[in-house]
C-alpha cells in the first residue's frame, strides 16, 4: 500500500492529499511543509483513535452487563 492510499483510507482531506502530492513532485525543497501536513494528519488520527477507544470501552461495558445479567436495557 502506498502512502497516498493510506492517507485516503485514514480520512485525510482531499485538499491536503492534493497539496501533499504537489509538494512531493515539486523541484523546490518542500520537506517542512510536507512534514506539517503529515503531522497534522497524525494528530487527527490520534484524536480519532482516542474517540474510538472510548466507544469501544463503552460497548465492552454494555456487553458485559448484557452477558452477565441478561439486562436488555
């Protein structure tokens, strides 16, 4: 899997992906701006991961209640 495919699958906005691709193909030194784009996406992923972990914990808790007590509420 290539980096752009990975960025797409993880929800990077198309605007950011396009800009990143432009920078990669630029003849200028664009390393700093590419790093900024990738770090910003990394931070979004970390935040999303935390949100997903909270949701998973809630689901695990609720399933535990259902499985041990048979409570369907």
